[in-house]
C-alpha cells in the first residue's frame, strides 16, 4: 500500500479511487459555497516552502470589513515525498518547520477558524479556480562541482504542472507564476503549453489569450517567514495588460502594498530577469569578498572592521557583504545558473553571464578556504578531532539546504579527521544521510582539537572561551568562519593558550603580539 | 629660460637662486609670525586635484571663536608641469578648474583675506612643519590594454617625496598620507624611508619613531568638490598610537566630523586596504552589470527599469550600479590595480585579486560594447559621420581623466568613421592630443548619421528629438549609452524615423512594435 511519510514519522496512505471521486464532490461543494460568500477561488500549486505559506497568507487576507477575499485550495501531488502535506494542512498544522511563531498560528486560523484554506491532491480543483498561483519548486542542477557553467534547469516537472493547468482552468483564470524561473519561462514555456492545451479544448486563444502573470517571492526562512511574504516589496508583470491588471488586484488584496509598494514591469521577461539579477548581485558581492578576505588574512587586517569603517560612508557601500564559511540556501546558489541557462538555451545567446557564474563557483567552494586555514595549523588532519558548530545555512534557522557546512564536513572526512557536529535547531541533517545532529554542545566539544564556528547561531555567539576550553578539556584551535568572535574573546582564547584563526581576520596575528 | 605654462597659457619663469634664498627667509618669517598667532604649521605636499583643495580646506578651518587653527604652506615642485600652480595660488586663484563655486571663493578667502594659505616651491618649508599632509599623485600603470593583471605602481616619485620629508621634518612632525596608496605603503615604504633619513640625521628612532598616519580622501569632482573633502566621512589610522591620536586631532579640527563621523582603524594597512576595497567594490559592481546589460538587450528587457524595480526593496540592493559607455576617472580604474600589485609585490602573495582585476578589464574595454551596438546597424563605418556627445568621464564635470569616450573615439577612428565631438564643459581634450572640443552642438550634429549620447550632461538630457533631427538634417541613428533617454523620447525618435539602440535597453525593440 503506497504511503507518504511526514518528517515526524506519521504515515499517510494514498487516496483510493473512491476518495478521489468523493474529493471532486467536496471541491465542488466547498467552492460553490465559498463563491456564494463572495469569495474568489484561488488554487496554489505546490505546498512546499513557499507555496504552503503563500496559500495561508492568501487565505488570511481580508477586506476592510474583515471578510476574506479568497478561498484557497492548496494543491500538491500524490507522491511519497509530498502527499502527507495534504492531510497535515487539513488538520490545521503547518507542513513546514519554522522559527516564526506566526507559522503555527496562521494555519489553524485559516483552516479551522476562518475556514478559508484547504489542501487537496485532486487536479479537478484547477477547473474551479479564478486564480492559480504557481509555486512549484524548480531546481538548478549543477552536474560538475565547482563548474556552474555546466548547470542547467530541468523544466519537465514544471512543464507538467503547466499542462495540468492548461488542461483544466477556465480561459478567464489568471495563472500567477511565483516560482523563480529562468528568464523567458512565462513567454516561452508557460504560454505555449497553456495555449496548446487551450487549443485542444477548442478555446479560441485569439479571443481568450491565456492570462499569465509573474511575481517573484522573496521568502526568507527564520522568524519573519510569514512577514517576508506579506510585508515585503513585490515586482510583477503580465504577458498582456489584462493579466498584469488581475495580478495587481490580487497582490493588492493579499500583500501590504501600502507599506511595501509593488512595482509593475512591462514584461514577464523583465520580472523573471529581475529576480535572478537580484540574487546574482548578492552572490557576486559575496564571492568578491573571499579574495579580499584572503589578502586581509595575509597582511594583518581585520576585513570585518574595514567593511564596518567603509559603511560609515552612507549610501554607496551599504550592500557590501561578508565572507563566511560559504553560501547556502536555495536562491544564491541557483539563480545565477537559471539565468545563464536561460541565456544559452531559451534565447540561444553566445554571450552568457561569466561573472555571475564564476561567483557561484567561488561561493560553492568557499568552505575549502576554511579547510586551508585549519591546515595552516594542522597540516595532517588524520585522527584530529574537529567539532563543527552549526550545520544550517543561516544563523538561527534550521534550514540545511545547500549548507556550506556539508562541504566542510566532506572535506574534513576525506582527510580522515574525526568529526562531531552540533546544531541547536537541526535534528537530522538530510543532505548528509539524515545524520542525527548532536544537541548537547558539551558532547560535541569533548576532546576537540579544533573547534569550527561555522554558523552564527546565537548560542555560539554567547559561548565564553572558558566554557569552550572546559568542554574541550584543553586549549584547542579555534576557527572563526565569519566574525562570530569579538576581539575581546579572541584575546581571551589566546591568553588561555588556544590558537585562533578566522576567515578575513588577519589582525589576530597582531593580537598575538600584544597578548601579554 | 625654463618656464612653466598654466592651462590658460600664462607663462611663469622658474625661480632664480636668489629667489630661492629669499623664499627661505619668507618661509621662516611667515611661519614665526603664524606661530605667534597660535597656529600650527601645515605643509601640504602636492598641489594637484586633491592637495590644493585640501590645503585650502585646512587653511579655512577655524575654532569656535573664528580663529584659524593652521597656517598652510602648499608645496609643489619646480617643474614645467607643476610650478605655475605656486604663483597662481599666491595670487589668490584656484589652480584647479571646477564646477563648484566654492572653489573660486575659498582660495581668495584663505590667501588674501585670512592669509592662512600660501604656496611655495622651496623644500625648506618641511623644516617648519608641525604636520605634513601628503597628496602626491600616484598612478597605476597598465602596460597592456585590457590586461590589468600586468598593471603596476611606480613608487619612485612618491618615494622621493617621502625622502624630502625625512630629510627635513622635525622628529615631532606628523606625516599624514592622504594619497591612495597600495596597501602596505605606510609600513613598507614611508616608514623605512623616513627612518633611514632620521638615522642619517642622528635622530634616535627608538625615542622618536616617525609619526606617520594614513587617512584617504574621497574627493569627487563636480559641484560638491570642496564639500567632498570637508563634509564627508573619513577613515584614518597611524603606524603607532601617537600618530593616530595626532591625526585624529587634526581631522577633527579640519573636517565636519560631527555630521560625518570619522573611523579609526588599528593599522595603516587596514585603512590603505579600505580605500582600494571601497573602489574595487564599485568597479566590480559596474563590471557585473555589463553582462546583464547584454542579456537585457537580447531578451527585450530594459535593465534600468529592472534595477529601479529591485531598488524598491530597501536595504539590500541600494548599491546596484548601472552599465554605461565605460568607467573613467582616477579611482575605479586604478585602485584595484594598486591592491593587486601590493599583494604581489609588497606582500609576495601567491593569490591576488582576480575578480577585482577582471572587473577593471571589463570596465576598461566597456566602450567596445557601444561600438558593437553601432555596428549592428552600420556594419561598415567607413565615412559614416558620428557625433559623440560628451568627452568627460562624469556628467556635468569637465574632467576627462581616463574618460571612456576616448576608447570609443579611437575605436571609431580605426574604422574610418568621420567623428565630431561635443562637450559643454571641456575646452580641449588632453588625452586626445589636446584636441579642441566643439562647443556648438549644432556644428557637432550637422550631417551626423549616428549620434552617441555618451555622457549624461544635463544639456543632453534636455535635448528634444526634434532639435537633434533638425541639427542632423535627417533622422539619424541614436545610441543611448546609459539611460539618458526616456521611453517617451525614444518613442518620438522612432516615430520621426530614427533608429534607436541603448546599452541595456532591450525594450526598444518592443517600443518599435507598438510605435504606431
């Protein structure tokens, strides 16, 4: 019997054909009721990290009189990986883990109290939609490590999603793509697929051109997860004016556009391009800092202090970024690749995006630099005990997607070091064979020769040198990957007999000189 | 008889040995008088673009009771290129051309009214100094066009300047280096040279270590020239605490540190590094935009509109820069080279600064892209009449240093086009054989097949399409190098029969479609 297993271990059986038939009746009944209440029907396609919370935000939106604008059906597939989300959401629980307390409020509120949110596996739901919001996950595949120019985008699942939409929606339904897509996708993939299905259905696409809009999300995991959707700026566009107008009305109802004004661009190419440029800008500015970090280390300079000094100058250098263990997460690691692939494949351009791609390569391999720092002190790492503090890709979140700690872990494993890893938020590490992550930092630190401060979780910033040395049982080698230690703490470590090095922190050599 | 010729043609004879002797007496008398008035003696070394105005700003500084803090001697060399500045300053005239009206006020005010500023050629002046501010020009030499990794820094003139200082100053004199120097210069060049000269003079350098500080300027030509020195943030440092303390007191007296707080870094390496990083950050962010401009052009997107849309998001993308004809001026074109050269030469590092250097290469050759745009319409440029609007490197200033218009001019000349150039502010073009620059735009535009909007001077932004076409005598091909034309104007040009293209402006193709 096929089942889908939730992260907490609960098992959910796939629906039976009978349940399928019942669900269609349910969908019709609910949607009719909701229309009578004056609500439009929104289907959110994809109940992942963005889609599920977007669905809740749409379901939560109300007019000035407290009446919900929309009833939302969240749709996901009957698959081992995804199906569990549907019963979980329908029980009023969030299908995502989050540090934001609003996550555990908004789902029960919309599902149980307002009754404006429900999840379904049944594709029939698209027939009932006034608006479909596309939140299908779309990955960049990088087949050669450190060579992002060979990266590509597999659009087949996305294309299937569009075909499902085209087969089912009414010609008046707005399709709003929220997924970060390669520039050109709405015009060159979404539109032709939907048009093809419309033609099969004898819909006159001259009279009823598909209504397709694009508005990219800027979701950030962490304590402001919900807010990063609702209270944040949006750019949008449509393949024609009517699509853009409908998207404008929808976003206006759902988001706080008064405090976070939206911006209408004149083509979907433009807004798709904006998203990938936005993240390529950040990726490039992080990559740039690695070479300056290396120089700072060699010439006795504290790069972080230099950056702070430059930022006193207002307006021109505020976006300077910082070097670290590396770059993780889901956006900066892939968006330049989507853009480069679009240039090559969707537009057949000879010139692509060399700086952006080079930056991805630098960022993907940045952890090697921390390994180099370690090897400056211990050229042979065999049987050295190394404690890695932090495995998520961002401070104070549990998200491990593309975390640079993984490359650090792998590199040190290859050198036959003995590793222990700690994270206060991560239970198991999906990208490293679902390894259990230690929760007791004293266990992780025990007998460590080397302690790597990999992530800026608050509890690591609060650690006192005395505690660390006590837990290690000796003065160990402390590695600071991104300015997590103050000079005062570094001085204390040095005085207590530790060796210290930090990415971009060349001034530690100077601190050693004035230690006494 | 050796003479020095000012830009306006006035000729100045070099001083005679008798004048030399008299000048020493003058310097002594003036300095003694000024000391009696409670003023410290400042010598500014180098009366160039930064030094002359810095000298005036220091001479202009007053305490709360309106008493000047300092008397300033501006020093420059007896050479054909420089000597004229001395009599010019002493007559109360500024030795620099500037759009800032304050320039033509501050020199007569300090020289004639306050009598706190005087220029001299005589090196004896260093013997009288309490503070020497070093503003010697220091260039990066790029021997291979488009290959900045071969660039280097010739420190010989700078070294001579330091030797002059070391031979003459009192051991208590502060030497404040304001010149943008390769990181490491204060520690590895200035300090050893002065120490060497101190030793020759039997000064005990253990007891009297040279007092050397570094504080880089951020001067911008244009209407806020003086303000960009006085009312702007400063970072500083010293080779020892006493030097840094003295620099702090000096900067506090001279600059508006209340509204523009300064920042003390813990080593001269750090503040030297900060300056070159600051400009490398900008250079890299401009270079990044060229590849996105090219993609935007091919996929029908207006990059400038996309950038505007992204910047609505506050705090994370405010420093995104824009593509243009290219990058000129004196900082972004050389500072990454100084940094890279320092890494190689002063610190013997294996790894240098590849992204920063690659960015310089992209920026130095950016004008080629405008040539490509022109050749998309006119693959053969022989005998084509091309009007270039603007030869300075920055809008609304007359400064032509490293202007990208020069590469455009050279590239089009090589293709045997017939060129005319206009600039409202530049009289002659020093970098192009002192060519006279046309002032009457109608003369420049006459019979032009192609009009290149190269620089964003206000008068070009104000030009109406009808005027341009009338002056050309026909609808010509309009090239917009950096979003100088609004969509409304582009539409007008198109409707009047012109062809239009712009760097990063792919949406023009779309405007053509909806022209009717």
